[in-house]
C-alpha cells in the first residue's frame, strides 16, 4: 500500500513539474510565446520527464529486485539453522517467514528462529522501503532542479521531448516481443529441468501417464510415469470431435449467411452467433459438466451403452459449439472475399446457387477456409476450461468417444493447481506439456496465417 | 480486318473519321447482308429499376438471329442493364426489378414457368473482365456441360472441351496444358477461355458485356475475329463503349442514352445517317 | 486449323428434361436446408445453454427464511446490564436461537432429533441475531419475531429442487425435517425473500451464506490493473508500429509476433505468470495484481491490433494536412490522428477487457483459485474473480451451489453484456466513413 502512495506522490510531483516548467518558460519570455523555440507545454513536459522518469524507473527496478534481495539476506542471517535442509524445506521455511511477516496465518506454530527471521524480514523490508523512498525523492528533486535550470527561451524542448516519447513508444511495442521471449524462456527453462529427470523420448513416446510421484519412498507406484502419448491422444480425440461439430455447422452457417441470407436475417443472426463466441469458456464447461455430460450418460444407459459421465463426446461437443462462431466468422470473411465476377460467371452458365457455391466459390476460397480451420484447431487444442470441467483426469489411451480421456490443458491445470513444490518432476511436467502446447499452436497459427495471407493476395 | 488496331479516344467530330468508318463497315458487311434474318430476341417496353431509381425506360428492340447486335451509348446509359435483362442476370441483384416483355424464340423469358437455369444455358454471357474459375483450363470448360448433364462419360466431356476450345480459337495454345489453372493464361486467352466456357453449353444467344475493355489491342483483334466466326452459329449481342468496335463487328447497332433506346438499325445506317440528333452528336464525339 | 471438329457445330444440347432439372433443384433445396439447419443448430445450442443457466440460476436470487420468536433474555445476553458492545458480542446467541426452535416444537426431544431440528436454520443464524442485537440493544429483554435464513437443504426443498417423493435415504433432508418445515409453513412462518446475501458477501462453505461480492470486487481490482497496463502500452505500441516504425525486418518481426501472441492459448500466459511473476519476482499468489498483469499481457495483442486498425482507418489526408501546416510528426499523431482513432481503439479495448473478464485458465495457474471468504481490499490481497468463482462453485457437491453457480454466471454475463453494449454504442456513436 505504501508503494502505491509513493507512486501517487511521484506522479503528483511530476504533474507539478509540468505546470511549473510551463510557467517558467512563459515568464522567461514575458508571455510572448513566439520567442520560445518550443511551445511552453513542451518545456513543461521536458521538466516533467526529468523529474518523474528516472525516479519511476528506479522505483520499478527496486520493487522487482527487493523481494529477492531481502529473502537472501534473511536466509543468510539464519544460515546456521538451515544448513542441511533440502531446497524444498528451505522454500517451505521461507514461505512461513513471509507469511508471519505479512501477518498471515502460518501453517504451524512458528519456531523462535522463524519468528526472529520474520522480524528480520520486516526490518529489512522497512529499511528497503525507506532507502527506495529516499532515492526516489533525491532523483525527483534533482531532476526537477536540472529540468528547471535548463529552461530558457532557446531550449530545444520539443525535439528532446519527442525523442524521449519515441523511445517510450518503441519500448511499449517491444513489450509484446518480451512477452513472447518470456513465454519461451520460462517454458524452456522448466522443461529442460524436467527433461533432466525424465527422458524426452519417454515423454514424447511413452504410453503411460501417471504423474503422481511418491511422497514417501516406500509408496507404491512411487516413481511416476511421464509418457504423454495418452494425453496427446486425448487432446486429439476431443479436438477431432469438436471439429466434427464446428466445421460443418460453422461453414454451412457462413455459406448461408454470405450467399443466401437477406440483409435482415444477416443482421440478426450474425450478432447472435457472436454471443456464442462471447460466452466465457467456464460457462461452457459448467454447461458440459452439468447438462450435456449427464444427458449423454442417461441416453447411453437407455440404449444399453456405458457412457462415462465425463465422456470425450460431451466435452468435444460443447467445445465444438464454442468454436462454431469462430469458424463461421472467419469463413464468412473468406467467402465474401471471393470476387462477384466468379459468381456471375457461374450463374451466367446456368448454374444453380448451390452448384455455384460448391463448385466455384468453395474451391476458390479453399485456402482461406483451410486457414480458418487450422486457427480453429489451434483454438480447440489450447482450450482449457471446458475440458477441465467436463473431461476426465485419467489418461486413457482410447479412441472411443464415450470414454473419459484427458487433455494437455487438463493435465497442466491439475498438476499446477493447489500447493506444489517447484522442483518435483510432477510440477515441471506441466511446463513440458505447456511447451508442447505452445509449439503446436504456434506452428498451426504460423501456417494458418500464411495460408490466409496467400489467399488474400490471390484476390486483391 | 483493316482496323485491327485501334486507339481509344481517337474519334474526332470531323467528317473524315466517320466516312472512314463507314468504309470499314462496307467491307465487313457486304457478304452477310444478303439473307433476311429472323428475330431471335424481342424486347418490348422493358423498364428496369434499381431500388427506386429507374435505369431503363420502355426499351423495345429486336435482335436478329445469326447477327452481331452492338449496344452503344455513354456510360450509365443502361446498355449493360439491358444486356443483363436478356439472361436475367439482374435476378442476382436483390434490389433490381424488371418489367415489360422479353421473348426468345417467341417465348417470354420472364414467364414464371421459365426456369432461369434453363434460360441461362440457352443465353451465354461473357463479362467485361475475364473471370475464369480458379480451376484448370479443362475444368473451366467442362463446368457447364457437367452441371447441365450434357455428357455421359469422360470421352463426351473431352470431346466437348476440345471442340469448344477449337471454336474459341484457343485449342492450339492450350492443348498441351489443359491441367493448368485458367488464371495462369494471359488476359486475352482468359477471355477466349470464358467464350469457350460459354459455348460449351451450346447456347443460342451469346451476350458480351464489353468483352475487350480489359484487353490489349492485339487480343482485342483476336476476339473480334472470333465474334465474326461465331456469328454463323450463334446470335450475339455485344455491349461496347468503343464505336469503332461496334462499327467493325456488328451488323445491327442500338444507341442507348439515359436509359432510353434512342435509335436502332443497321450499323451502317446508325453510323452514316442517324435519325436522331443525339445519336449524331454521340457518334461524332460531342459527348460520351 | 486442320481439325475437322471446328466446322461441325456443337449439336449436344443441355439436358432440359424435367427429371434432370428436378434433381438439380432438389440438390439446391437440400443445400439451402443444410445452411438453415446449421444456423438453427447453433442458435438452438445458444438457446439451450442460456435457457438451462437461467432456469437453474434464477431461483438463487431468492432465499427461504424461517420466522422464530426469539426471547432476547437480558440475563443471557447482557448479564451485567452494561450494554457494553464487547459483552454483547460475546453472548451465546446460538443457544438463544436453539431455545427458540425448541419452544416452537416442544414435542421434539432426544439429541439426534434436536440436532436435526437445529439444522432447519442456517448456521449463520447466531451471527444474524448478534447483528440485530448490536444494532439495537434496546431489544434486549423483549421477544421478537425474527426471520432467519433456512439451511440450504431446506431452501432447496422449498424451491422443489429436492424432490419429496424419493426414499428418505436418497435426499439430504429427512422426513422429520420436512414435517417441521411444513408445520412452519402452515403457520405462516416461512417465506421466500430476495437473497441480498448473494450480492453482498464473499464465498462461504455454506451455500446460503455464499455470495459473489468478493469475486466481483476481485474482478474489478484485476481488470483495473489489466486496463491500466494494457491500454496505454497497447495504444503506444500501436502508434509506434503504425506511425513511426521504419518498414524493416525488425518491424515485421514485431508484427508477426503480435499476431501470433494473439492466438497463444490463454493457459500459456498463466504458465508465464507462474514462472515469471510468482517464482522469479516473488509476487504474492492469488493477488489481483498478478492476475491483472497476466491478463494485461494476454489482452495487449488485442488492443494493439484494434489500435492499429483504428489508426489505419484515419485517412492519410489528415496527416498530410497537419504536417503541411508545420506540425511535427508526434504533434500530428497526438493532436489529429489519435483523437480520430480513439473510438475505434476504445471499442477494441473494451472487447479485449470483456475477454479478459471471462478468462479463467491463466488465473488458475497463479493461484486465484483459493477459497477466499474475505472481500479483498487491495491489489495484493488474496482474491478470486467471477469466472473462477463459477469454476469453484461448479465443483462444490452441495445441490444449492448448482443454482448459485448459474446465478453467478448470470451476473458474469450481465457484466459482459454491459461491456459489449458499451462497445456497440461507442461504435455507433462515433462510426465515421471517410
């Protein structure tokens, strides 16, 4: 909370710097703006940047680094007490200290050592905050002083401010790249640690998935098995079911809307389909688990089939419904991009509308539709909540849609939700699955975007 | 063909060019103007509307069989709209409404009993911009015969494709690459492919909507020659913005202006001795 | 032209026979029917989905209550007679409520039967009573008729969600409880009233005490962080890419990267948040701050893409005009182009925020899935958000949570509808064709 107050104070100072710099520039030319090299507001911005920017950068860096630094210092303060502890025990201890320091409930009654360490922790944090505040105050006032001193009618404030703003714009656009790099690095890093414990060949081609590692050494089935083929197969099965639902319905809906529907119908149905796309996936998941799953189970029982209540069919069907608007809106764009002259050419030969669509428009838009379907597949593979709520947890290697299967995303969620130690193969496996998921969807997207772009070029 | 190459915008309002043109017509039409030609398409009092806006006002025109009839006039005069009435292509535009009678072989084509699909098989159309389907050359030509059930086996289709391409004068250029995409051809070849596609269903009438406007002069000359050959078996109606082209290829000409059919008659008459001053003004280049 | 076929006219004619045409028109009708059927299937699914949510969820907005005559005995509540707030808080209200129930049904005896009897009202009743007494200590010494929430199971029975005609062992309320409840009903001592608790309190293990307010506050805090980060950064990078970036491979790379980022599964952003924000930077788990950060990274591509589209739609003539009167490129953008593009950017941002509002999976990764009773008060407090609350309740075994899950979904959808409505109105109001 204190940090937020500090930041607000800094921002307030910056605003003050802006107004003051502006006023000073104006008074320096006795109000005759034409005598200034740059407009007064640029002088204001110049001072504000000097005043606020360095301090905010320092505060940001401080906040990022402080926690780590404080924890190191706390641990080194109790190094006698923790020698001989495993990494996991240390992290558990550390979280106890942290909880005690922030006043949260701890998992057990704190030992005197932990209490002392927590006090140390609080002390260091307070010290750190004071130092940071001091640094921020010095930087702000120093910046304010320098900025104001520089103000004179000949100051080239505009070019300088614009240069800084351009840099800020560039930095903003690099954040997207940093995100990608962050994703790749974090997935790679943890995956490499995972593959240090589990053979990548076994992971990619092994047929048994049971990630429960033993808590005690003598436990049965303790080692855990990390053959991900059943997980991949389950993902594939549900994706295929979803596509069987979504592609025909989405495509036919798009064709009808683009070729047959009157403008009124279009203006009513299109938003309705978009509602389908706007519904949060957790709602679909709830619907699948509460309504569709039991419905299929009941229907199966009534004709003597055993259907798992978390069958792949139910999850896939609901996921397909979720993807319908995705397929239909992309296909709609693609079909509308087919030039009217091709339709005219076909009608002029005496073709009916459906003959024109099937034999001219669809072949002409094939590339675009393939791209749309690839994007939809990538969407289905990455979809999480529906399968978490409606698909199973156990990794069955089966092609029977009536049985329960599990997917990559379900496994990631189950492995990572709840308390976990960060070093176990079980936790790291989630990142390896995440890496596979990321790479597969990335590949699908790259190919799909390329196919679609090529298609657009054809008719431009 | 004496004027195989023409340059747009060379029409000058002086006597010379008009007389020069009429000479060209004479050489072109002497052999064909012998027998009387029965009326193939007959339009009577045709009005057309785009939503509230009227585009054609009481157009009545007879199109004789085995002749080329040219529709000329400044842009927006309704000549293309009229052309699209003849195969009911205007039906594909939801806001378009057509009243009046058009008959082909004395059969009313706006009769509810008439099937557009059938009608369009009898009345082929070639468009301004070549629009081959993004399929192979072979499939482009085979498309019409296939949908109309014109052939039993592959041999029949092969036969039809070959003879259609022959008639469109494209066979020798493409016979070795029938499997290539129709869009890989040059503009002139594409347009001849579209003509081959239209004649593959063996229509009675072929409508051409400025078929050469997107082509270079040499390709234009090929198409014009082709029209003259096709006239022996088909009735051709062509919309053109080029008066020279109308003079070169057509036997009959109709002049449209602001949605009205101003004047129609033998091409040489229209170009040498028009009755209406508007026609006179247009062909001498006072407007257009 | 030596080929003989050229001179023979094509004699084959199209097949105009009625059978062939009928076949073609049947195919046409069939094809058209497939289109209509596809749209109907999609809309039917939408209708079933919304219908099932509304039909199961709307009953959660009411709550069954039971009236009890409470004897507010001064000796039990405030033996010292000081009306001191602390001693009022310490009093044993539970026994007072139980005494009232025993007085209502004097014939009930035996520990087991009594325990069943006590279960008629919510376990939160003593708290309710305490609040009433604390609000008005003058009531002490009088007898008041006070409405208490019934327990969730009786509530379900009253709403018909628990059938009466199944064997006693198969339902969560037993025959004795039904008899008592019916007796209360005949006495006019039951009613269904608007369930304010649902909108004002946080999560609870007891369905009748659970509400969405904690999740709503968590959602608002999280989305605030998301908006504050993704909007300025998104607009800035859109401006850079569209107006200032040189056309080179580096810019292409950023562009491809943004397009691909927009299609990365949301759960991967959760993994990023877990690995980077929680484990590397040591930010607190379950905090709206981290949730907002993750969602901001996820929303960023949407904002950038919408921003670029909006900037592109501003015609170049405006830029030329501004540059022509001597404005610097940055002035041109900030004074002319950006204000004109703003409605489009805002629309895109709202749509991105709406998607962030519905997002669940990445928040599971960063621990926003904990059971949290308290209403969060800051960005680093443990919190949950509406979709995660839906996920948590969907997992709860009690029958009463089913209707609450649906009701929470209705609240979530209401927020989504509001946001999309805002986007549509914004687009309508400022739609401009150049």
